[in-house]
C-alpha cells in the first residue's frame, strides 16, 4: 500500500546527462553524435541564425529603410457604455479611479469610452476621451462629459554637440 508521504519524481523526469566521446562501446564514440565531417562536426563549428553557407544572407541582401511609428503609438483602454450601465448606479461619477475599483480597467493607459450597448443612466464622466456617438448617448440620458486629455510623457531633448561657431 502506497503512503501519502512516499514522494518521488514521475517516471522520465530525471534523465542522466549524455556523455559523448568515450570510446566505441559507449554508443556515443567516434563522431560523438555529430555526423560525418562538415562545419558542424568541427570544434567551434557553429553558425548563426540566418547563415547561408557564406552566401550573403537574406537579411543583408534586402534594404531596410524607412520609419515606423509603432514605438510611438498611443494605447487606449476601451470601455463600452453597456458595461458602465451594468456596473454603475444613477448619478455616480465615472472616472479612472472608479473604473479601476469596478474592475473595468487595469493599468495606467488612458481611457476611452465607446458607445456600444444601451445606456439610460444619468452619470458624470471624467475621462481622457469619449467617442462622438458615446457623448451623444450620455447627454441624451441626462449625463455630462468632461474630457481631460492624458498628459504626454515628456521626452528629454537630445543634447546638441557644442560648436565654437566655425564651420
């Protein structure tokens, strides 16, 4: 009968280290699992990702030019009016703190309210952005909207090299 405290690793969890190059009888002698000849059979004979046997690799044959705006894109946290309708009581204020508390947003990205879903409650909104159709729905229900855009993170200006005025 097995005991509850009889702990052991499952079968196949602990494997022996493979020792190569220790004679013919070991099963891993002669070429030590490296095959016959060639660059990868030699000592130090490694290649890098994208290596094409000395031919100019594809990543160097193609021109890489231009600019991507991807690193500077603006991320928004989207909240739909239908979700706000479910979680808020009438005459409450919808702001970043209350949205966090009610679990509708996470993190610190600016919040944008979209018009998806039904909306009937009179609420006061204080967020970074509201779509035009959402604003229309909110005002139709008797609520008010205050848009306070998020603060842009100030990027440090690049230091320009000092010159002595001569060209």
